[in-house]
C-alpha cells in the first residue's frame, strides 16, 4: 500500500530534521505530486516549501533559488503571507551565502514584514535574524541589534531555545564591534557567527570553510 501525501510529507520533515536533505527533498517531491493529484494545492505548496528548505540545506543554491521562486509565485497566487515570509527567508539565505548583504537586507525586510503582519513567531524570528546578520555585514550595528532582539523575543515565544542562543550569540559578538567602511564582513549565513581572519582569507580565494559554531559549509 502506497503512502499518503501527509505520510510522505511527515517523513520528509523528519528526514530534513535529521540532516538527510537529499532524501528529504525526494520524499517531499513525492508528497507534492500526491497533493497535486488530489488538487490539495495548499498542502502541495507546503511540500514545495520543505523541498526548498532541504535543497538550501544541501547547499544546492541554484536549485534552491528556483524552488523558492516557485514557492513565492504560488504564495502570491494564494495571497498567503506565511508562505511568502518563508520564500523571502529562503531567498535571503541564498543572498547571505553569496555575501550579497544589500539584497539580503531587502529580502529579509520583506519577509519580516509579512511574518509580523500575521503574528507568526517562527518566520518573524528567522527573517529578523537573517536581517540582523545582513545589517551586521554592512556595519549597521544599531539596526542589527534592534532586529536581533526581535528575533530573540520571537524564538523565545516559539520555545525555540537553540535559535534563541544563536541570536543572543550574535548580539554578544557585535557588542564591541566598531564598523569600518569599505571592510567586508565575512559571516556565517545560517547562524551569523563571524569567521576568523584565516577563514575569511580562504573564502576570498573561493574555497570552502565550515562554521565552527553551527557546522554550516560556505564557499
């Protein structure tokens, strides 16, 4: 007996949580096809969101960009702000991976606005943290602190203690920083930790480094 769309989607989420991103994407794609067949388009869009998140975490940025763009299109057609906030967060993460802080700021600002409009703590927390990282990247430390405090507040309300710790760590790190014009900041796109000088040099050469705090590979 074949699994239902809901069973496949639940399995995909579990695979994502356990770090099996490629298998998670495949399973979410199967769930999406099941939902589309039954014309359950809202759940099909949720499966697409899981596909995009799995692809992002598998570091396939080209495919992730495509999936988040598709997610945004469906979210706008549905006038669903939650999915729009999710798509903005994903697109912002891709910009952070490219150290494109200007694009990341614009994208996360939109995502944060959408999440706050529906009082969603999860994507308020994530978009606020992404925005804080991007602000830090361009030396806007006062703005970074403000949105990172919002991230801490939202993650606490959602009982996400791990991500509270991430946002608090960034706040601690930037406490003594003095922004230097024309100096590029090399930051982990996921948790916002600052890479050491030697790691930054590796990144400048186009090589890959791994964040010592959250384990995210960049480069």
